[in-house]
C-alpha cells in the first residue's frame, strides 16, 4: 500500500511506489535513471526497493 498523505509515521522505504510522484522523483534521482528505466526495473524484479537497487546498479 502506498504511504498515506494524511497518516503520519515512518514511510515504507522497503517498496517502490510507482503510483506516487514524490517516490518516483526520489528513486530516479537516487539512481540517476529515467522514469521508464525505473519502471522497467520494477517490472523485471518487483517493487522491493533492495531488488530494484541491485537491478539498477549491476
């Protein structure tokens, strides 16, 4: 589930939420990739942040 905008608490950084612009901005900036490349990584390995990071940095 995506992070709620009203609910306050720690964000779930263990998943990549492709439906949230702020999440996409963070991940594309962190890895220096385009939105399309990030989406391709999520499609290839799922939305677990550690798997996406390994995929993009290999």
